[in-house]
C-alpha cells in the first residue's frame, strides 16, 4: 500500500473527528476501570497515567506508568472484550479516545501510522520484558533506581527530567515489589550519595544509573 504523503499521525492524534474525542482528567480520575467494555484505544497528550490490576481478593498492583505520546487500552484490537486493568490519571491529564473501529481503519489505511503504532507496541513489549527480568534477578535497590530513571524519562532526551508527579513511597513499593520502609531506606541512601535530591520536585541525576549498572 502506498503511503499517503498528506497524512500526519501527530495531527490525527491531536484533532477531534469521527471516532476521536479528547477529554481532560483531574488527578486521580479514572479513565477506564477493570472489567469495563474494551471498545477504544487511548492516547496520552498530557500528563501521566498509572495502570493498576486488582485481584479477586482486592489486592492491587501497579503494573505500569505511562506518559505523553503513549497508548493504552490497545488490547481491544486483539479481541479483548473487557479491560484487564484500571487506568487512573496520576496528574491532570489530557487523553484522546479513539474508537476501536476508527483505530483499525487508520491502521489499515495509513502505513505511516501503523509503523508508529508498531514501534510503540515493540517498545512496550521490551519494557515489560525488562520489568520481568528486573523482578526476577535484580535487588529492590536496583529496581527502585531503574523505576526512578524511567519516571524521569531518562534516555528520551539524553538526561533525566524532574519528576513533577507526586508519587508516594507506597506506590514505589508497589511498583518494585517491596515494602515502604525499604523504599524509604534506599531513597535516603540515594539522596546522601547525591543521586537524587528533593527541592519541591524530585530531581534524579544521571549518576543514579551507576546503581542499575552495578554488578
């Protein structure tokens, strides 16, 4: 299929049209809930979103934190009838909802958009694999360091960004699979070593990477 030179993926994901709507969410607002009908894909224009799975016993686990230019809810494209997790805005967020039929249409008709979306899926798959390896083989100290670097978008622009999202030590403990006291211990250690600092926002320095790379 020939590429449509006039099609702009960014413009498609920024404008309201058939099958596409944009909504603003306050902090802690739910975008979709576990068990809801899976009938659309969502694209984050602004903010951060956490993905939480709840067991039948009521135990919750944070399985992902997503930011700007990332998709969520794409399971509907492979026939997933219901949402397997709850998506909640961690900050004030702006999210586009693309109906399943419209998403399938543009994936079929616009190869450029398909390439972008495939790159997103491959990046997400790679991150999930890294998370699994992290949980299986790395210490909670390394897992915390890696999580902080990811939250600071380390690698996207070559240096970490301040973490303006208020994320509690309890949530960090959920993400890395440890206890809050352990997170508190390592956070204090990182601060004393100059790897992070608190100044209203949490600043993560590139030197924290040494914890991740350490044998």
